[in-house]
């Protein structure tokens, strides 16, 4: 039917995080399980469905302050429990993990993928890193680029 969006439409991408709101005071970012990199993201969920920033920092061998800098947030967003569970913090952490999950196999492991995320310039984005693009809210563009490369597109 013309003009009707299906679940396969580019506007309804399945690989983007879904935000489920239980009430206005609390929002949880839930990563769908059918995109590349989902397995890495789900390993960081706590019992309530939040990404545990403590686990992320520990697994990648960085302090919470370094993690906050890596995802482009103020340190208070990581150190204060309520802010660590805020939608913005959860979304940024999830975006970073999705990207790292997509390239972990190519890079040779999670820590190498983190090094790529933080330091490797991407020619298609004018030599900017994935980290700088995520900080500006352009994680979807990085994910799309990585998916394009994964299916054989030009880097």
C-alpha cells in the first residue's frame, strides 16, 4: 500500500535502540536483540535493564571519568546513580557499545575495538573518529557506515 510504512522501512530501523518509558521519572534504553553488536550490549545490562556504567568502565579498563569523556558526558552523569540511569546517559553508553560490538570481530577484540572507536579517523566522515561523531549525536551515521562496510560497501 503506497505511503504505508512497514517494519522494514528505513524510518523504522530495527537496529536503533528503543526507549521504553514506564513513567516520566524513569526511562530505560532497551537494545533489540536482532542487530549486529547486540550481544556485547546485553552483557552490560543490570537486573533492571539499565546499562551498568560501572561494568562498562571496568571491562574496558578505564575510570568512570574516562568513560564519561569517551561518551561525551559530564562526570556527574556517570558518578551519580540517578543520572547514570537517565535516558541520555543510557543512550550514549548503548550507542558506544553498539558500535564497538559491530567492529569487535574486525578489530581483534573488544579492547582493540575501543581503541579504534577512540582514535581511528574515518575517511568517510572527514577523518573524524567514531567517538567524536557519537559525542555530536551522530551514532546512527556511524552504525549505518559500519553496516555498509560489513556488506561489502566501500570505506
